C-alpha cells in the first residue's frame, strides 16, 4: 500500500512547512492537503522539490455542484485549482458536491451533479487531471451534505462516463454510513480514484477503532488499484509515531 499523508489533518493547526519536513523525516514522501488558497504555494513547491516529495491530491474550491446556478463559478474555481496542481506536478483534485438543497428534489440535485461534472471533462482532459468526488457521512461529521452513500456515488461516476472523474472512497465515512467495506471496494475498484482512511470511532489513528485496516489494505492490494491511500485522521499521539508504525 502506498500512503499519502494529509498534512492538514495529521498536523492540524501546525506550521505547514515544518510538518512537511516531519513527514519526510518519518520516511514517507507523499502528501496531500485540503485548501490551497490559504497556503504559500511557492514555498511549498520549493520545499517539495528540496525534500523530493510528491503532492498526490488537494481540494478544488468548495463550490456547490448540487446548485446548477453556481456551475460556471465551480468551473472557474476548478481552472484556478488546476493551475496550482500543475505547478505542484499534482495529477488529482478532490471535490465535494455540496449540501442538499431544500425545496428541490434529490433527482434534480443528482442530475445537477452529473451535469456539472460532465461540464468539467474537457478541461480535465486538456490538463490530464483527475477529479475525485467524495461521499461523506451525514450521521456524525457532515450533516446536511448531499452525497453520503457509495451506491449513488458510483452511479454518478457511471453517468458522467469519463476516466477523468472518479470516486474518492473514504473508508472512515463509508464505515459510518453503510459498512460492507471490502466487498464494496472490490466490486467498484475501477470507479475509485483515491482512498481516505481514519480510525472508527473518533477519526484517530488506524489502530484506534473497530476496523482491521491491515486486512482492508491487503484486500485492496489484491485488486487493480495502483493509487494512494490518503491518511486523513487526527492523531491522539505524536503524528510521526503513527506514520512510522504504518511502515513496519
């Protein structure tokens, strides 16, 4: 399994560049983060090259896909994010779909998401960037969010019909939402463009909770998946301890 460290989670509230160095010192050389617009991208680029690190993914701007009136705004934000991604030699962007809108049917919002993602295909193809959209749990962390179940996420991916648009399967969120993790992954591995993980309950280290992550990772390694497992949790102990433990 190849790991990608989400610095904004594991080193939440700490100096970003110092955190990059800690990740590198721990023996890992791949990282991701959430927002780019509040960071010094030029400094990150310099340090990334100095440490010979890879940026695997980060988020595009948080603009709703459920609301078709914001589609052009979303595409503008995506184009801005792609420029940053190319500067960092990053091939993957993460998007959320937005909150569920009141007074509008789920069918209409589903269609808006599909149409919005389809509208992104040409710019993604032109820049060779993959956009991964994420179902999130609405029971604990993201009340009001539109997309929680993996079934609908995979249906959206099929309807969009582009290899440049995939699902971000977050094991933490999907265990809370529906369980049946390994079977779901195995059946849909070609639709998954990126993974996230965290311990259940509490969203801490992978060994803090009810899931056997070693077993899950072994199952994923037996599939065709060649991408990264994004480590997106809030550690209870020193972050580097957990990173070093994962590499044993």
